[in-house]
C-alpha cells in the first residue's frame, strides 16, 4: 500500500509545508481544516507538486468532538496521520477570564486525545502505520508566559507516551513532534528572536521525521532537545524566580 496521509489542521503553516514535501514524494493526501474553502488552493498546489491524489474533507472544528468520527469515516483508508491543529491563547486574557480555560483545553488538548484514540483503531492492520502529532516544547515545563497552553501540550505529551506504549505491539509508530519557536501566523504577535525558524524549515523537519526518522520524540529543530534539557534541570526554587 502506498502512503496515504490524513492531515488535521492542514491550513497551518507547518502542516502545509510538510504536505508540499509529501506531495513531491508522490503520496496521496487527505486534508481537513476548519475552513475547507481555504484548502482548495492548497490542494491545487499539492497536485502540481506531484501528489497522486488530494481530497478535502468536510469542515474540521476541534471544538466539536461529536463530528470527529464522521470525518474519520469520510476519510476512508489511510495509513499515516499528521495532527497539526492548535491555537496559541493569550495567557493574560485567560487569567482575566477563567471561563476561556475549558475552550483552550478542548482545542489544544482534548480534541487531540479524542482524535488519536479513534485513529489508533483505524490504523491497526495497515502497512507501516504512523500517527504523528505536533505538540510543543511548551508542554515540557510550565512557564508564566503560556502555562495554560503548556498544560494542554503537556497532557498531550504524556498521553502520546502511553499510546505509544500501548500500540507498540501492533506496529503503529506514534511520533511526538516538539517544535520550539516557529515563525508562523500563530506567532505573528510575538517578537522574533534568533531561536525562531521558518515554517518551511519546520515542515522539512517534520517530513524527515515521517519518512526517514526513527525517533519517537522529535524536536523541531533538533537543538531544542538541548535547550529543554538545560531548562528541565533548573531547580524549581530557582526556576520560579525566572521571567520566562
């Protein structure tokens, strides 16, 4: 069976650049996003780049879990999944309105866990099945600047560890993708520093992880593995005084 990749959040910058490289490999692609109309030009571009087939699903809204199973059924057969949807909330805004917390946890945490649980069953029995999720290094240690977002991503990271352990006997590869700072529409309001990389470079890292890599946990780019190692070893008595 040739590779057929289902992408949730296919209008995200990282997902789009990853899809371009998968298209150049001659893969089949199934795209899902909140606004299917935005996917039309993306799909046309992927066909030009070499995708054997590109299909667009009905609207995918992470806040509506009751629609997830119908979307998966609509997708038909696939053996690779990339979950790339998410939202970077305003931490201060959430602190002023705690009612927003559940909304953000649904989008960044619960929806991913729900999808992965459903997709795991669908992937069993396929050739070289892969389930990859774009999470974040923000989920590795809570910081005052984005700890609600970090909480959601931290839960996703732990969930994927357990899912990986459970699905290992079935031969399903579960990849946790941990980007650092990526220059994309989601980070448009953040001042860009030297640690930022382009969405195009991030897409290349994700494509490599999907097609050539062997790691279960992939940092994007690789040097975030070492940055986070330093951050994780800082004692809490010191860390809580840092402005991060």
